[in-house]
């Protein structure tokens, strides 16, 4: 299918573990892969055809590397902060890049994202930021609970839920310390189920590839970004398609989106669905794997092709369908802080029939920092089944087998997920 790409040379910005799948995919497409960053032991460097110790943020040095290596395209994914550098490098070299500066800003600036949503009728939470900036926290008319987050951060860093003024004051100061640009957002904390809408974009046409629910961990009271379960299809999807989907597509058209992928993160309450941020890139859950298995369309392959040709080649959007015939569920397992001394159980998990993927996200000897972010995820599994009872039983087995011990032999894991929380989902088919 990608005969025209064989022998082309693609540079990956960053060698993080999650990018390894894209590097392997590019190699399977016949592409010569190069990885660069400033770390000597980046996982993706170990599997690429070539690697270099050039920082991805040193635009001049990366441009020279590309010229020297006769690079045909530049690719990055999963990290918002890498997008502007990739855009600059491609502009300097006259290479294609799927996202414009304005589109990238949607990922980097949560306030800009909300403003853009409101312009096109995409519902968002109430915002208290301007009033706090004008009057101060003590005098602002704030309706609690609220959520505080750095405008220009991602991965859950600096995010806090606040029930009163004292908590807000502490959280505001903390978020300000995390924000590179010293900008903080304070908005309504809507109670409900977190949801994510993921779109594949090709030639200015937008297709909803998947809509999922995200059930957060209950290990401690202030969790904001650590989700135990990600499940397709969402039990709120039909409501989303009826009330919000057309507005999102109007927004994408308004910002002149053409190619690539975007995911929007929000909350489904009993009354409405609200969105609070987006990523103009593939998300860290690697949802393209699910879409490929279910519908036979792989936007990661399409984006790799785009980096080399300027076109989303390989698949047609007519193959896309968010109404999956079976559930696809990501089970995430998180760890408290400490040094990993032993990992066990993954081989037994891989033997479970409806487990499609099982992998540890960290290695023995790595230090886990307790910071309420995705960096504390130590294990994930992908489960596929039409039966919720079967999925619940598989989760129980996984939680029996997976073990993460610190150097003293103590378990580092969060509280296990309560499978009864899945009872609201009907069997499919």
C-alpha cells in the first residue's frame, strides 16, 4: 500500500517509549527511521535505523541534521510541546506538517481552546479566570467546586480540584509554579464521566473515529488525570452525536483544519457534555490501534505518510465508524512513589483470551514520582469483548496477577479498580 514511501527517510523528534510503536510502523512501511533527542538511552533510539544526540528544541541543529541526513520528512506525536518545534523545522526545510500555528495553539493554550469552542457553539465549563485576575481570589464570586490548571501544561501537571477558597489559593499558587508562561485557568468542576472524542481528518473532511468514557481512579481524593478505565464506545456517544458533533466539525472547518487527528477531552454530566481541552495530535492512549483493529483504518500510518508526502495516504474515511461492535477497554494500573524493585505477572496476563495487549510502562530500577500525572502509570492492558461480565472477570484476573514491588518488597500499586462500576454498560451484539 505504501510502495511510494519505501526508502524515504523520516526523522522522529523524541525517543520516548510510546513513540516506539510509530517507529516500528514506519519501518514496516519501508521507511528509513531516524530518532533524535538529547537522551542517550531513549527507547525509540534502540529500534530506529539511526539515532542522534541532537536536542529536539534546538531548531538550528535539527535543521542541519535533516540536511546532512537528506531527511524527507519530520514526525512527532504525543507531546504538545514538541509541535511548535516540528512546525518550525518543517517550515525551514519546506517539508509538510499537518498542523498550523493556530491549530497547535489549541493544544498549548487552554484559554484559547475554550474561546474557540465558544465561537462555534461547542459547550465548555464556566470560567472564573478573568474575575479572579481582576478582583483576586478572596473577592471573586466563585461557585465551588472548581478545577485549577496551568493554561500551557499537559499530562495532568499542576491540576487540582478545589472545594473552597483556602484550597483554591494553594492550588492557584501551585499551578502558577508549573505554568511556563505563568498563566492559570480556574473553571467550573463539572461532576460526571470524563469523555474523549477523537477525529481523523483528511482533505478537509472530519470523521469521528471514536468516543470513549474515562473512569478515574479512586485511590485518593484529588485525582484529576489518572484514569483506571478507558472504554469505547461511550454510553454517552449518541447524545454527543446529536448535540455536539456538528459544532465540533464547524469549529474544525473554521480553523481551516485539513489533515491529521484531534482529540477533545470533556465531561458528560446528566444535563450536557462540556469540553475543557484538546490535543491536536495522537493521544497517549494510542487509540489508532483500536480504530485499526475494529474498522481497518489507521490514522498513525496516514500521518506518517503525510509527513513524507503532504497527503493522508492509505485509507478512506468511509471505513471509519465510532459505533464499535464490541467494547475496547484500556485498563491502566498506577503506582505510588518509589523505586521499582520487581515487576511480575505480565506473562500470565498475556495468556488471557480477550486480552489484546499487555505491557509495563516502566522498568525495574526506575523511580516513580508521586505527582498525580500519567507518569505514574506502570502497566496497561487492552481488553476486547462484547460481554461486560467477561470484561469484569478479565480485570479481576489481571489485578490478581500484576505485581509491582519497591526495593523493600512492598506493593506500590493503587487500589484495584472496582469492576462493579462497569455495570451501567449493556452487552453489545
